[in-house]
């Protein structure tokens, strides 16, 4: 199967974002299941390229394996389990915080950046990117080994994604 480069979809409008923990390697199937029922879904995918000798292969893999995000207000919880590939439904205490986190993540993907998934680390300085294709994206600036990284945290799940940024392109948030 060939993975074509295409623009990632923006974050759809949702009444209340939640997360679904899927059974292993079922993220895309559950996303399709919900999409056919007109439920807004956000599944951040990253294209990974691998070489096997002379062969090259590209795969679209979930940024956070085993998780996808959906509009919890658009479908009854019991109907989600009808896919038979859902392990658990997770609803945040603060859906607005989750939406802000997903909005930043969608902005990075729309700018065709390739963040690396990482575990939540120590907190950094809250910043907003003011220049370049990531303008408007908010995250935390972390300095390590002479390098600056913008860390986008999904606090609700305890996941993060990071990418390298130039310190001159960000400004601290109050």
C-alpha cells in the first residue's frame, strides 16, 4: 500500500472532545467506524519512511499508538463499543484544555512538521510561535544540550510531541 502525501485535515468542530483507547493497531478502523456515523474524529498520523535494502516503504502511523480523539457529545458511549475494537472511552475533566492541546497539534501537522512523540517531561516555559508556518501554535519551550524544542502536551493522556524550533520565533506567554 502506497502512502500519498496529502494535507492533514484540520481539527473538526466538536461539542466535547474525548479520547478512545483502542485495541492494538485498531485506531484507523475505529476512526472510520465513527466517521461513517458522522462523528467528528481526530487521529493525528505521521508518515514514517523505512528502507529495506533497495525497497522504500512509507506508512501513516498514529502519533499516539492506541488512542484517537472524538466528539463525545455526538454519539452515545454504548454505540462506540459496537465497533468491537474499543478498549476504553476516556472523558476529560476539562474538555476545553483537551481542545486547546489538540488545536496546537493540528496546527503543527497542518504546517507539515513532523513532531516526535515523547513522554511528558519537566515543564518548560509556555510560549507561542510568532513567525513561520507554525505561527499561533502554543506549547512549552524546553532547552536541552544547546537545542530548543517546542513541546506540545496532551495533558489529558500524558503524551507529548516535540519538534525543534528557533528561539527567536517564539515569545513567552503571560
